[in-house]
């Protein structure tokens, strides 16, 4: 039989929606399949995604050249995606990465500068005095060494970015099915995709981009070698007067010498109408081994120890912050053995996978999605710019 679609993307998150857009703008017969955000997390019985949020740091400056390139290429397309979709998601507030001028932190900052220079990214190097003069609301340890990327950096709304990519995929002629996928079957040269409602969709090839749920039973022929960790994020509500005081605050990453790094986002208005600063950076990895573990984590308030650490870190780094309230939320990150996304074929030639954002994929999702589209169109990733192994490993 002739399949209904040529290419199917299972997973309507950041990378899946990007892959669908890149495909639909080049060929006909593309379908993107994935559910909308659940109305009530507590009672939801299906899958979740980590893009249910209004803020993710975006920047090119990175200690790893491959991740820097993935981000740099994605960021270069942000404004075009916004303009053509009519959906805004990028706030160019700049990004500051601060460490110390000694030890492990010193090497990290040196790698950040080297990657920026290789990609021709403009940045400013700041020491103790210039940090205090430029960002007087932050307090860093003496002996700090920092890199500030003022342009092409800041933060994105992952929720709006998915909406923009989805809209452009539809405008290009792609179909969108807003349902959860429960099974994928190999059917003699094509695939059959079964949704939660029982609908059967056929395609010549499918790319599974289901994030932390990619190893869900029934999706892949073999389990992907990927570890899913729970993350706790802490939100600090502030009044509008504090928002005005911090109007110039960039996104920020702090890499201390002897502790886990943290990231922070400036005050951002959330759908409830309130402004929140957000901080993340778990001190321990909480592995989520089963689908039920992942689902329950999304419904949980997070780890109490992580919250305590993040509240203390906010007090240390922004000591004058006038806080109205504090609450936590959860998401997950998925790590591959290589530290890069897994983009390639499974043991079934018509079923591919694109998963494992390694905690760094949101800002780089458009380029990761483009590589996934390249896999489907050409049978392999043909771009030679990356010195990274994207080959999936299976258990």
C-alpha cells in the first residue's frame, strides 16, 4: 500500500517541531504528531514535555564548540521564524557566564572564549571591577572571570518557539495531529503510527523525537541508550518595581570552583500575569528509570534539597532581591553517552530517532531539528561542520 505520508515526526516538542518545519519547507507529505500541553498536570495520565515554560537561556558562548555551533546556527534563524510565524519567543537580553580565574572554573571560561572566537562571536571579558560596574545587582566571589555575550543571546520562550515552528510547518503544507502516539509498527516497507484515540497513520519513514519519553514502550524497536534525570527549578516572584530595577539583567550562568553550576533568568512575565526570576542547577542527579517515574516527576514539586540549594544560591548571587514568593516546578533532561543528541536510524530502516538534549537543546533546537530532517531526506547527516558523533547507541 502507499503510505498516507512520506515523513512523520513523533513528538511535538522543540526539536520535533523544528524537524517538521524544515521538512515541510522542502518536501510534501510531512506530518507532525504530538499532544498539546496538558491543562492539569496533577490529573494528566499521558506524556509530558519540558517546553511547558516561558524561559530558557539562549547563547552561543559555550565551553563545547559543537554545542556552540548548534546554538549559533539556531539563533541566526530566530528572527526569521518569529517574522514568518507571527509568534515572538526571543528576548535579546544578553548572556553572562561567570567563573573564577583559577582551577576548573578557569578552564571552563577559557573554553567558552575559545569556542566564541572560533565562531566569530563577539563577547566582552569582565573582571571583578567591571562585573560590579556593569551588573551591580549581582554579587560574585573575588577573583571572578566572566564572559558577556551582548547580542544574539538572552532567553527564549520554549512554549512559544514550539508554537512558531508548528505554525510554520502547517503554513508550508505539513499536517499536524495533536494526539499522543502509543505505538509504532514496521509494516513491510512503511510504518504504522497508532495514536491514543486509536487512529492509524501511515508513513514511509518516521523520526521519534519524544524527549524523555522516547524509550516509551511501543515507540522504538530497541531501547535507546539514554538516561533521563529529574530537574528542580525554583521561581522567585517579584513586584513590578523590582522588574524595573532589574530591567537590564541578562541571562546568567555561574560556574563555581567546587560546586555544581547554576543558571538564572531575569524577571519574565508568566501566563498567570506575574513576574518570576528562575534559577536551576541540581546538586544531585535523580535518575528516572521508567515511564511512570518520568510521569510522576512531572507531577511532583521537585527535590527539597535542590530547592534549598537554589534558594541559597539566589541569596548569594542577588542578595538585594525583593522576593514576594517562592515555588518550585519540575522538568527532565535526557543524556546520551556521547553528550550530544542521538540522531540516526534504529535497527528498523524506516524508524529513526532524535533524542537526548543533554540539558542544552532548547536554544539549539532549530539546528538539531534541521539535522533530523537531513537524516530523513538523505538517509544520513550530510553536514560536515560538526566534530561530534550523533550516532544513536542502543541497549
